[in-house]
C-alpha cells in the first residue's frame, strides 16, 4: 500500500518542504442562524406564560417552550378568542397560531412590525393563560442591517412582507 492511499491515526511527520501552507488567513464562518431573543415558558401552573409580558425590538424572535405536562398553544387571532381583551395585534399584521405545542416542544415567531401583541392558549384561555409582547421599532443600526441584507439578498424580501426591495427601484 502506498502513502497516498493509506490513512493513519498518527500520521508520520511531513517534511516542511511538502507541507501545505496558507498565504492568507481565512476568518471562521459565522453562524447564519441565531437563537431567539427571548424564551417564554409555557407552564401548567400560574403564571402559565413565564414571563407573561416582554419588550423586544422589531425583527427579533421569541420562542415559546412548553415545560408543562399538557399541550399548550400561542394564538393571536381575534376570531378564535373567547374574550376580545385577550388579543391585540397591530393594524394590518397577519395573525399567527402555533397549533398544539406538546410537552418539551417549541414554537418560534419573528415580530417584524412594532406594536402590542396579546396572545392566548386555545385550551387555557379560560384559565387566564394570556401573554403580551410589546415590539419597539428597530434601532437605526438594526434597520440598516436588515435593509442591507434585503438589498444584497433580494430572495429574502419574501421573508419581510411590506418592505420594498430598494434594488427594484
């Protein structure tokens, strides 16, 4: 067997004259996927959303984690609420619903539009399982970063409805 076709757990030293060398440092790749900005635990005991009220910026993601023993959900659809006060949504923003999140399961939602979002659990609204997220406008740096990403990656514009792709002008 020749050297080129044999793998060694402890390869012999390679003379410096034949070692591969790099002329340029390559920075490590940055992860594209970031974790959520906030995690809200869904519990079987009061308060059932923990915390039940948070403040974030537009463009940030919230993750609901079911730490209880039964399924829970996250719904902000006024048509599905027993009490109108249990739901709030900025004008023109589409509703969202997690469906049943089983114990140990997660649901994520990214909030793009500033405003107040009040949501509830379909199964436990009568038990006052209601939460609230207040979304503030992005900082100028955050807004510039998103605009830059949309301009350089126009296929991502579909991820941000309501924002025009400036490169199309």
